């Protein structure tokens, strides 16, 4: 508690523990969230939802990104930004990842739709998680051929371990995407060594394109680099018609965001956005 207090007050060099520094409300919220996470894992209540990814040339849905969801006592969704950091701190994160893997393979096993799962460096370096993942892959080769793994850039990456992961998933027909590209630790050597199938351009860049010329030029440069390496691009957080028009002008291949659909509980008809964008 003293360490956390000192971390949140940058002027402090030393903080002695005293009962007065306890943020009772904050700690109660954390305990409540921990209870929700633990219950979801034990009772198989970890939820998933889906956000469509759209082909910018045809306006057709080409795949879905699978997203994790937990719900509070009133059945309301809790933001992953709240529960994932706590799950990582308390070593529960691998159990959440495995629950999402299990539910995704089960859901898509009898469908022909392509889908995308998010894995972190923490997942890729967790032996139990990887053993579980590849067990599911080998049990459902048809799912594997429709699967894209999206990994978030991290300064903790061991590039050669990542290259080995890429080599292994490729043998099953699984595609690779680099998530949130453009604001992290991007470098051309990484693109050369990993040869990803997709670059998902960070949503914070996409959201600001219509108001910031420099950011628009940066996105254009990312798109050009990707095309030079024969990598498809995905614009994240496309929220308005204007941003979508700019994304198309920059020849970005795919889009996802609230302009098309929020994360949803069930898949949509394949022609949903063809109809919507031509009304």
C-alpha cells in the first residue's frame, strides 16, 4: 500500500505505511473487481463479443475480432481497461486468455467466418497458455486456417522468440497481425523478420487524421511501407464517415470501428455493410 501510494505521488521519495494512506474506496473497488474476475473464471462466465472488420473496397465483412467481456453484479459490462491490469498483477491473466481461446474455438468451430484473437507477449511466453492454444489449434485445423493472431507491440519482445512463434503458427495456416502499429516500438527490421500478414494502424492515429495533417501523413507513410512489404493494413477506431473516407483515400485495405458497429454478441449477416454504405 505504501509503495502504491508513493508511486501515485511523484513528490514522495519515501513513504511509511500508516492506516491514513489507505484509499478505502479504491481498495473496496479492487476487491470487488477481483471477486468478479475470480467468479468468472471459476464458473465459466468469461464472455466474448465480436467486432466486424470491413473490406474498404467492397464494404463487406471479412472477419471478426474477438474481444473479452466481464460483467458486474448488475449484468453491465466492465471495461477491459479496468480488469485486465488487475488480472495481470494478480496472475489471473493467463486464465482469462485461455477462457477466450476456448470460447472462440468453440464458437467458430461450425462456422466458415474468419476471426482474430489478441495475444500479448505475456501470453506467448506463458508455456501453459501456448500448450493450451496449440492443443486447440491441432484439434480444430479448420478454425486455425481462418484465424489471425494479433499481437501488441512491446518493448519486452524477444524478436527471435517472436519469429519462432510466427514460424510455428504459419505451419497451421494461422495469419499474424501487429496490433496498434505506429505508436509503439515499430521498426522495419521487425516487418522483415516477422513478415506479418496485417498491420493494424493504431486507433489514436486514425481518430486524429481528419484534424491533424502530420498524423495523416504518418498514416499514409505506414500504409506505403506496408504495401511495399505486401502487408495488408487495418484502420482501427474508424468512428465517422469522414474518417472512413480518409482511410479509403489512403488505400488502407480494411477498417473496423463504431462507424460500422460496436462489439456485438452475435455475428451479422455477411452483406450488412454493403447495404448500409449504399443506402
